[in-house]
C-alpha cells in the first residue's frame, strides 16, 4: 500500500483495492507513447540502422558475391578506397555537382519566388506549370533531355541551328557533359527552392515591411536587411534539402551519361554502384558508402546546427 | 503588394519564359508517344501528323507494359499502406504525448532523410542474398522485399507529415470523447481519424508519388517478377538506338498519374517536400 503512495500520482489516491493492477495501469500510462511508436521504430531500426551496421561489418571483411570465404581485413578497404583515383575523381565530381546544382537551383528558385509575387492574373496556373519538373521521376527527366539534346534530331540543336550554331554533342564531350547534366538537374529542382521560399515569404509579418517602405527605405535595402534575415531558417532548409539530394544523385546521371565520357560525370553513388555490382567488390563499395554517409552526415549536421540556432524545429 | 506596371510586365515575361522552358520539353516529348515510328526522330520535328496509339499498344501488350504497371501499383500502394499503418499511430503519439525522448526521436527521423539510398541499398542486396542462401527466405525480387525496403524513405516522411496534421487539431477533441467513455485508441479511431482524413489522403498521395518514381532500390532489388515502370523505361534504350516513341509512351504512363495527383495535392505539396521541417 505504501508503495503505491510513493508513486506520487494524483490517480493513486487511497485506493487499497487493487494496488498492483493500479501500478501497472500507471506504468502503462506513463509509457503509453511507446505502444504507438514502437512498431514504426522497430521497422526503422530494421530497415535503416541494421543495414548500416551490416554494411560497416561488411566493409571490415573481404566479401564478394562469388566466394564463400570472408577474411577479416580491418580498415584495408577504407585505405584502398581513399587511395583509389576513381573514387577521388567521383568524390570531386560529386562536389562539383553539389556546388553548381545547389547554387544554380537556389538562385533561380529564389528569383522565381520573388517574381511570382509581382504577378496577379494566372498566378495559380504559372505555379502549377513551374512545379511539374519536381513531380517527374528523375529517370524520365533524364530520358526526356537525352532526346532534347540529341545531336541529330534534338530540339535544342534544331533551335541552335536556327541561330546559325552547328549541332553540338553536349553529352558526349568531356568538356560539356558535366555542365549539361548539372543544368538538367537545376531545371528539375529549382522549383523546389521556389516553393519553399514562396511558402516562407507567405509567413513573414507585414508590419516591418510597410513601415520600412513608409520611411522611404529602398527595396534593395528592404530585401537585404529585412527579407533575407527573416527568411534565414527557410533558406537553410532549402539549401539543406538540395544539398543532400544533389549529393546522392544517381538516376539522372545513370540515364544521361552513365558516368561518362571518361568518368567526368561519375558521381559517388554511381561509382559505388559500379564497384559493387559490375566489379563485384562489395566490401570496398560498403567502405565507400560508409565514407559517403559520414561525409553527408557531417555536412547536414553542420547545416542543422546553424539552423537550430535561430529556429525551433519540430 | 502594389507593384509598378513595368516591374509586373518584366515579371510576366520572365515567368512565361520559364514556363515555356518547362512545357516545351515535356509536351514535345509526350507528343512523340503518339507519332508513328517513321517520324519519331524527324528533324526538323514534325508537328502535324496523324496521332496513333500503336506505340502504347506495343508497349502495353507486346512488351507486357501492363505487368510493369501492375508491379508499380502493387509496390507503391502496398508500401504506402504499410507506412501509414505504422506511421500514423507514431505520429499521433509525437503530436499528443509529452515524453523525454520525443524531440530527439523526431530529429533522428529528419536525419534519416539525409541518408543516400546506396548506403542502404548495398547492404539490403547482400542481406537478401544471405537470407536466401542461409535460411531459404527469398526476399529479392519479391513484393514484400521491396515494400519493406521502401519504408526507409516513406515511414519517416509519413510520421513527420502526419504529426503536423495531428498537432493542428485541439487535444480537447479526444479528451472529451474519453470522458464519454472511449479509450484512447477508440477516440483516435472514431473521433480523430475522421477529422484528420484529408491530411492522411495528402500524406498518402505524396508518399505514393515518391514510391512510384523510385528507381534506385528497384534497380538493385527487383528482378523479372517485380520490375517497376521506371525500370521498364530503360529497356527501350538499346545500345545502338532508342525506340523513342515507345519510350515516351512509358514516360507518359509514369508521368500522367503523378501530374494529376500533384494538381489535387498542390496546397499540401510544400509540407511534404520539406518534410514538415518548416512548421
């Protein structure tokens, strides 16, 4: 009886009838959230955390699909990966890809978000058309642009031909392939930045802007001193999402260039896929994917810290 | 917002150019799906022609496109249903109950959004292989296998989106129902779910789009029996030439349902695409 009262809960008043079931009831009440969360949590541990642990394990052995023996090799796979020119090349390609795709889609998306506020009639229709690319499967986007960019019959070259520019093989040349793929990626994803920034701007309070305008502050200064700082958390979310998506790009490059010509468009995902499934070096690919995970984890943790400084997430 | 006339005209001009840059490739490509084979690759492009459905017939029946469509539907709908069954109760708990680890767990869920698919795809392939060899449990190239793996990106999104919808409802709703004798689960089922229904539909649609467009995990883990529509698109690229008309028919079959769903969903789109981080 004394035990129940030490629980110090209002429901545990002076009932001497069923102390044990009462305590059980209180315990389940206190931990009731786990009944709701546990199923989802168990599945997530199984499909995300366990594979990562498994992969880390695989990276410490030499595992291939063909052979049954799996000798322990310690960090050898990591050393091999970091000493591999193709791995370094694909990491640099990925950095290039992330930098230009994120900054390009950010600038265009932000610009479109600013412009669409100045529009009245047809706003809904314009918005709807502009967001079509994000809803398309990246593989469909890639195939469509392959067709657009074809040197013989593609619309892009037909158009350039009207301007007197001879047919270009943008995807087959090492000098242009990388930029072309990045441009297509920007074409697909600037609408995401646009949507996020537009949603963010809709939540800004009106008062500071109106008083600034009354005081005759120039619109550039309003943008720099009011809009940008107030949008900071929204901007960070847009940059964070674009960065992680660009970092893991696979589908688009796979159908447009498949890493070529001469590995100039080989991204990390593509390289690791090839290492595992074409060259049958599962352990090395696992080591590479763990390195990739650490890398993106670090980048997003930094951006997240920055984000948390001024906004309460969740 | 009052905008000078010249500024508005400039905004219209730029935005219309951007819209054209979206529409031209999408429409010109889609039109090819209705072209007879001899003008698939004509240059300059042929704009006036007798539209035909022979590409669709070829893709759908001769090349068994209906099977890929069926597989895509089974996998997408199946994985969304599972994600909702697991995710909705969890989202409810995150929205309603105060507990110590709730914030950390929600942040952990966001962090799952950052994981590149190759990081889970690789071990999944190996795990499925070992399960098959060791225990005789075949998950590779099966619907359950793909539906389980799709939870890696669907489940966190369902929880985040639904938590937002639950948080919008007043807690008094189910409290008064509980006073009237409902249990917590009964109140959730009878009182809360009917009200939060539109949110569930929006969550389901957005997750369906992600599952429908998914390519990477299917490439690694699906096979002849479970190949999806995005994978079938690749079969029309032969080393020397591409069957453009057929390819664009497949592209249209992939694209049209998603565009229709997007139009239905457009108000809720940002919430899902940003993982609800912005709330």
